[in-house]
C-alpha cells in the first residue's frame, strides 16, 4: 500500500484534473477519499482533527481487532505502481487561444449545454479538448435518449432508444486508439460507448487500459465493475497493482456476493482511509448482506452524524430500521431525506418502507412506484413493491413486480423467494418450488429460504415429507436463528415414525431453548415427547427428569406427566423385582 | 374484429403506413374519372386495390417491410406503371421535409374519403368508402396523426428520412437498426473484433430474406420436417390428439377479443412493428409452425427475431411464450422452464387461450392454473411423466378452486392423454389416493378404469362448456382407448350387467363419427383473423414466385396440391386447427383398421391423411402416415418398392434419432435381413432399434416391446429356441404388467411359433389357442387368421392324421388371409395348404396335381418378390417332390435348381448391390 502522503498528493491532483474535465462524480469520489485519509495531527489545526477523531469513536468500538490486523499486513512482494503525477503537465500544452476555447466550452458544459460545448471544440486537437468534446457529445446523446424514452413510450412498453452519437463517437475513438493518440479519459468514454453498444469484451479491454494508464478515475472503475459479472472475468483482467485496485476489488467482490472477501478488503483499506464515509457505507452494505443488522445500524448512525445530508445507501439503513421495527427512527430518516431531496429513488424507497411498516400498503406502493419512475431499474424497489402487493393479497401484481426484479438481476434471491411465496399463497406449491429452488441456489446459507422450501414440501397438497426433512436439515445447518427447523425436523420424524431421529432433534431443540432461555408450547411438546420416548426405551431416570420438568406447567400436560411418572415407578419396580 | 381493433393509441404511424397512404391516394384520387390517370384499365386499377388490401392485412413478419421491399412488390403488380408508381412513392416520401408537409399530407388524405351519405357523390367519381377495409385503415391513420404530439410528428418525420435513406443507400434494412454501421466501415468492425453482432445480423437477415422469399415452400421442400415429437407414441395409434388437447398452448387467435391483449404496436425504434393484431397473428402463426415442424424449426434464427421483437416491445409478453415453445421443441429443458415461468409471471395467464373475461371479476387474480397446465404438458413432452402428473393434479386443484371450468376440462383431457400414453403400472405409488382428481372411484380400480372414467367425465365437461375442438379430440381419445381395451364392468359389486368381454368396433366407429361431425360444425371458429392475414401474406409472396406453379406442383406431388388449396382458399377457409383434428381422425381410423386387420382400409385412410392433411398437421403425424404407407408397401409389394418409397420419405422428413422414418427404416432392414438370413445384421439392427427407446421404465413402451419382439424373432431364426422363448416370456410379463393386451396376443403367437419350430407342437397349441381367444375379444381379425394358420401348422406337425383338421382350419381362415394378409402370410398359407394335401393319406398327387401345384407356384412367386429364401426354398422343394412324383423331370430340375439357389443364398448371406444395407 502506498503511504498516506502519496495517496493524498495523488488524490489531490486527481480531484483537480477530474473536475477540470467535467468528470464530476469521479472527482467527488476522489475528494471524499482525500478527506478520508487521516490527517497528520502535526500539520493541521486541532479543530480539524478533533472533528475527525470525535466522530469515529463509536465506530472504533465496533471495529474489532481483526481490522487492525489486516491493516497491519500490507501484501508483501507486490510492487505498487505509483504513476508519476500527470497532473499539471498537460495544462501547459495549450497556447492561450486554445485554452480560451476550452474555457468557453467548459463553461457551457458546466451549464449543461453539451452540444454547444462540443461545437466550440470542433476544431481543437489537444487531448483534453478532444476528450471534452467526445464526452459532451456522449452526454448530449444520453440526454436526448432519455427524452426520447419518455416521448416514445408506447402501449407495448418503451422501445429501445439508443444514444445516437455513439456510432460517430465509436468511429472517432477507435481511430484514435489505433494510432495511439488516445488518452486515458478518452479511453473511458470509448469504454462507455462500447458497453452501451453491447461489445462487452472490447469494452472491458478498453476500460482496463483506461484504469491502468490513469487509475484515479473511479467512474472508469465502476464501469469496469459492472462488466465483471463472474469471478472468472474478474480474474482474467490484467490490472496493474495500484491502491485504487483494492477499492475496485472490494466493490466487485461485493457485487459478486463474496461478502467476507469484500469486507476484509475494505477493512484493509480503512487503515489508510480511516475516515472515508464511502468505505464505511460499503462495510455497512457487506454487513447488511451478512445480516449483521445491529452493526449496520451503528455504522449508519455515525455516518449520518458525519454526513447528515447523505442520501446514497440510506435505503439500506431504512431496511435495517424496518427489520428492527424502529418506527420513530425510520420516520425521522424519511423526514430528513424528504427535506434533502425528495426526488431521489432512495428517498421514495425510504418513505415507502415507512408506510409499509405502518401497515399502509397502498401508500407504500405509491412511493415505490415513484422510485421506479425515477429509476426503472431500481432493483430493491421492485422487490419491496412485490412484498407490499403480497401484503395486500394482490398476488398477480406481486408476481409481476418480483419477476421484473429478477429480470433486472437474476441473482436477486429475495425476489425469487417472493415469487415462490406468492405462488404458495395461491395454492400452487409444486409450481412455487421452482422459485424456491432458484433462491436457495443463489443463497444456500440462508436458513429462511430452506425453511420456506421445506414448508412448501410439507403442504398437504404435496406432502413430500422426505424432501421437507432434507430442506430442514440444511436450514438447521446454516445458523437458523429462530430454531424453527429443529422443531419441524423433530415433528416430521415423529410423524414418519422415526422415533430415534425425532428424539435426537427434540433433545437438540430442548437444549437450544434452554440455552436461549425460551419457553413455550414447543418446550412442552419436546419434554412430553422425550418423556414418553425415554419411558418406552426404558431409560427411566431420564424420563423422570423430563416428567418432573413437565410438572411445572399447568394444563393437561401436567396430568399426563403425573400419570407417566406413576407408570414409570411401576415399571421400575417391575424391573427391580424381576430383572430380565 | 375491426371494431375491437379501433381504439386510438393502439396504432402507431410508421413510414410504411405513410407509404400505404400515398398509394391509397394514387388508388383513389379525389374527383377523377372512373379509371384515374395513371391506370390503363379497370382491372389494372383493381389490381392495386387488392394489393393495398393485402398490405393492410398481411402479417408475414412482425417488422414492416422496408421501402425497397415495398417497391419490389409494387413492381410485381404495377406492370407498365411500375416506374411511375415507385417514382411517385419515393418522390412523395422525400418531399416530406418538414412537419408542415406532414400536416398537409394528412389534410389531403382526408379528401379522398367519401361522406357518409352516398347520394351526393357523382357516379363517375371515385371515393373511398370510409367503412371499407382500406377506408378504415386511412381513418385510423388520420386519427393516429391527429392525436399525435409534436414530438411524435418530429419522430415520424425523422423516421421517414431514415426509411428513404435506407432505400437509397441500398444497404440491408436491418443494418441501421444497430449502432455500428459495419457496411460503411468494415475494417473498423474487424478491428474491434466484435463479430457476434455482425453474425447475428447476418443470420437474421438471411432468415428474413428466406422467409420473405418463399416462406411456405422453403419450409416444406427444403427443411425436412419430421421429428418425433411425442416420445411415447412410437407406433399406432398416433400421437396426434395430444396436439389438440394442448390447444391452450397455442396462442389462440381469439386473444385480441380481450382488452388486455389489445395493445397497439410499439413505436418505432429503428425498426417498426406492424399493427398489434398483425403482430399477434404472426406470433400465433409461428407458434403453429413450431408445433408443426418440431425441432427442424430454425431455433437460433427465430430466437434472434424474438430478441429484437422484445427489444422494441418489452411489454409484449407473448414473446416469452414463443421462446418457451422454441426451446421446448428443441428439447432445451432449462430454457423452456425459464421462459414458461417468465411468461406466466408476466401475463398471469390472461393472454391467449380461450380467455373470457369474467364479469364477476375473479379474473383480476390471474389464471395461473393455465401455467400449471402448460408446465404439465411440458414435462409430458420432455418425458417426465411423474412431474407432469404432479403438476397437472395441482392444475386440477387450482382450477377447481378458481372455478375455471375451461381450464379444468383441458387439464383433465391432458391427464387422460398422459395416462393413455404412459400407462403407469401403479398409479397409487405416484399419487396419494386422496389427491386423485376423480375421487369418486375407488383406489383399487385399475389405471384403465380410472382412465375410462376420466375420459367420460372430461367429455361431459367439455360438452357442457361447448369446447368443440376439445370434445372432438376427446372423442378421438375415447376411440383410441376403446381400440385397445376390453370393456369391463365398472362396479365390482352389485348386480352385474352382462358385458361382453371384448372390444366394440361399433363404438369406435361411433366415436370417430361423432368427432368428425363436431369438427365439421365449427361455426364459432375464431381463428379466421389469422387465416385472413396468412392468406394475404401468401398472396403477397406469391407475387414474387414464377408463374409456372403448375409444374412445381407436379414435381412436388402430394404436397403442393394443398398449396393450391391454400391459394384458392377464401378468407373463411377451414382453420388449421380444425384441419389438424380432422387429419388425426383419419390417422385413428387407419390405426383402427390396422388393428382390426383390414389392410386396404387402413391403407386408404393413411393415404387420405397423407394427401389432404399432411400440410395442416404436424410433421410427425405426416411422417407417421408415410411410415405406415411404406410398411404396407413392404408387406404387399416387397422390399424394392418399399425402399424406393423410403428414400422419398427420407428426403422429405428429417431422419434423425427417434424419427418415425428412422424407425421404419430399421424395421424394414431387420425384416429383410431375417428373410435373407443375415442374422448378424438382423441382431445388430434389432439392437439399434432397442437403444432408441428411453431408459426410463414405463416410457417408450411400444418401442421397447417392438425391439424385444424382434429380438425374439431373430433368435428364433437362429434356431436358439430356449433363448427366444425366454425373451418372449419376459416380454409377455412386461406387456402384462403394463396392460398391453394387444401386444400380448402377438407375443403368444410368437411363443406358439417358437414351439412349433422347436418341434414341440403339443406345447405350442395352447399358446395358439390363447392367442386366438385374445384376438377374438379384441377383434383382431388378421392376427386371428394368422394364429389359425399357426394352429393348422401345429396340428399338421402332429402327424398326417391331423391333416384334415389343419386343412379345414386353413380354409376357414383363407378369406381374411388372402384378402388382407401380406405376401409372407399368404405364401405361408399356400405352402401349408399344399403340405396338408400332401400329408393327407387319402389325397393322391397324380390325380389332381394342380391342387398342390397351384398354391405352391403362387407362393414361390410371392416369396421371390419378398426375397424370403427360407420359405421359398421350402416351396420349391415341395414343388420338386410333386414334379418328381408326377414324372415331369424338366420341371423337377427347374424347381430343384431354384431350391438350390435359395438354399445357397440362405446359407451364404452376403451384402450385395444394396445401397441401403450399409447401415449404420
């Protein structure tokens, strides 16, 4: 890993360079990371550092020693390429006149008058001007494309409008690439164009070239990430070693659902960028996928303290609050994002979640719809809307919503699960199995999915108990928090007459309930079965223990236990008097 | 129909439609004489009218033709005028340079429509009747233009620009729809190494071109069609009725009657879609084509079209259904499953099928039971009977829950079909008794009885719902059932009605007749719209064909007769599905006659099918009919002709694994090898036949039976009696287990034959008698006759004292044997007759030599045609003895020489001069 100071200087120049080229989100990202590097207390005013220190105290509590370890081990033997600063060198290759053109074009660009900007630069040949012209044209095309999408929305859906500039851009950029006069920013635009055209392989190659020659353009990395849909493609990329690559890998692992790998990468990065909100949010995301909701909540609380007007990733926070049923916190969050920017898909989603928690499903659907209007490919909104429709018993609408989610991302196990649930509700368990199978395939370590599938097999229509047992076993093996699986396993075995197995699982369930100090009908059932089982197996001491425990309960069980105890005493007597 | 298609917004104006409007203006210029300016005669004028009419109806492709294609078509009809017409068209189109031009154009267009009151119009003046088809089209264009926003007008204008440019630059129409115009810069394209798009375009282009050029013909004459669709039915009775029962799979053309599916075409996006109902019509046409051609349908080409269609109209969910069909018929299980689920997730079963929107509003919940029905059919098709049954039972339950009677009727029919095709030996193991849909009957009843009850119930249900096609196909199914099942009393207790334990041919005849009758009465047929569209399509395509279609029809024999039928068809001609059903009733008839043993009638029915219905039915059915005809040829005319016919059939149908044609080829080769004494080859062929069957128990039963039957025959020919008997016994057990009674009769006969050949006549007789009684109860007349023959042979081999008895048995069976039997059977009868005479002590050769010689001569002639060396040598041997006794030495020498020839041929089997024997 490069030293903090190197990172700092590199990022500082990158921010300037990127914003000079109109790559705003990349420059935003770079600036965020720049501020994320821990400041050297000697060089800065105390007030500054105090702000940083104070805010991170809570998080530190949660940052376990493991994080510290990983940060202490820089990967040995890997030589990081520190690209010599490109910054500034180019700024002087213009003469003043050209620079004036560029300034005008850039002003137009900043006012979002893209075509005008491109027109001003039509005869400019410097790399910077070429890039800005291409980029402006691309953006103009994109803008027109979005307008057309609305204009051309027909009864059979939107037609595939395309960016009309792409053809000419591709031609120009590929010619530039061929004679070697292309710079890394133009390569980035070329990658965008190729990706939209669907030539993914070439797009990947071009983007790899772009990030290898200029690694600080986070937008290029994100585009590259979106093209890496399998671990094989990721491994086949020929990337230079640079600390930016670690950000990329962490992000890509996350998208590939390798949450633990991603988490360790982020924790390693946090050693340098210890105050980066971005990394914090990403860690939260990974933890959320690992279902560590407590931790996620703490991270988000701190994030909001540092960055109160943040909207990105806040929908995830709202999901956590929803799962924990924190009404007031969720409403507070919703109010805050509403005031900050109500027309963000995330904001709408948060409000939708709030209404859902309140049980007002119709209103919730309205807000999810709005979120989808703002971004038709907003995955979680489709899934959440499906959930709402399920609550409203409008199964066909739910099915439709879920299906759209899985068509956007076939790896969304929640939506597959939702589809299965919807069909099960309609009394089509066999049909639902297909969807449950899909969802457990994608998320084999989630006990809830296995339990849902098992219950599907268990329905009276299907009555495939052997298969149900298999599913429950899987569920019990993967951290079944509510311990539903054990109970069902015991019951099913009991039903099928496998008394030994049933006893085994009842015992296990009992132990678990004792460990978690839970009481309830399940406890009684387990005790009752075990008492009877031990009695028939002539293990009288054990049976007596269970019976005495049953005596603590009221109701018919108590009486049964008493009569059992009596029976045991008689039988014991028999055994004593007439040993076999 | 038109009324339903009218709502505004469902009709997007595209450059192609503007072109049609321009042509309409030419056709009916305002205030002109009766024959307007550019036209030379009234008929000439009408020609353009017909052309315009078909343009508005045709749905040969979902994408509208380019200007080039339109001009090419114009050339065909324009005659002298073609330059004027196409010039005028391009001039007018390119003169539309600003939005205002478009406004003016549509203003002018309004002028050609006549007013509602006809009396103000001059006689000479041409006005377009606003309620005529073309008038309606013009009005819809006007309406669409009037409701269009300014952005829309701009888009239309730029689209017209592209449309003209495409034509002028002369580049292929689909190139521009993509981002890269590779035609302009091929080097660049190469450099970027992205060949996939390029190839994709090429393929789709090629496909389009081929389709446009000669869709119907190319499918039939080039792409051979036959693949075996339904794994289970490898023999008669045919698979055909499966096809109808899964009618809901087809995209029923009545769909547009629901407002749900009545969505207009997608807006242009490089390519332009035709109107909604044209797209729907196209899709159902393709669905039919896929079902008809099975896996010979071009999968990738069609898939790419579907992809494009989905891109330009993402909300058109029917596309997923077509994808499902496409993958299903190419045995792509994951693809089919995925697309099936996707389609029903989106459409909720409310598209297609005979969907009647329910006034009570329960339709809002979706009709997912149809999804289950389709899933069941899919599993059935792919040979997963267990899953299929599981799913279908779920479908029954769900449709009962939602009181969807139509779906229930179809599901029950599908279950019947499944049961009859698979023939589970133990159903109760597969489904719990309590889940059985017809819970009324006890679980103890056999599968046949359950099927019987199920058939009757579904018939009743279908009748009460007035689903005519379903009723017809259930009748066919019942006929098939009756064909092979003995009626038994359903009640196992109580007073027993006197039921004859035999099949009832009269019943079958009645069922067939009822089905036939119902089909002819299809007044509520709803697929007229597609027929209409398809008709116009074929007419438009016909423009490009050479006029000498008569020559063509002669070349192609049977096939193109019905092409002519198509062309001469009125728009209200018989819809394809009905033709299909009719055709399969003929197949069932042929099957029935074959079972009952009337060869000529079976042949005639198969011939009728092959002649009249092979176009409208699936290619597998057609192949089946051909196969049967070939078999008849082999049996009655010898192998030479059969192989000649087989060659024709092989060219016509694709000969790949499991196709019926391949099966027939193997059968013929095996029989011939047996006759010629090539036992090794015979065994090899027999094994080849065996591996065609699926390894799953209970599936492909017919094929398995056939294979082991032939195995036993081969062993018998090799004189390995013990092994042959063992094979036959195990075969008998299997047939018994799966309740295949008719096959059992054949096996019994084979056992009798084995005993006879092993010289153990006494133990052979009981088998022959058992076979006779089977034949009696199943009305298998021909089999009965041949069993009688075997019985006679058995008696005869017991000694000369039984010759009289044998002779009387043979004479009793002679009418059937000679009238319906094949060459082998007849000659065997003749030889046995002669042997009987010779064995009889009271008969003297010298008194009446012709009594013996005549049958022997007949037999030897027929056997030579058949190349059956063994029997032929026997005949010649007998002949030589007779001649010897008569003292006719020359004749004796001749006969002896022939005897020697056949014996040598039998003992030295060699493959000579035979192109077909190089199998495999």
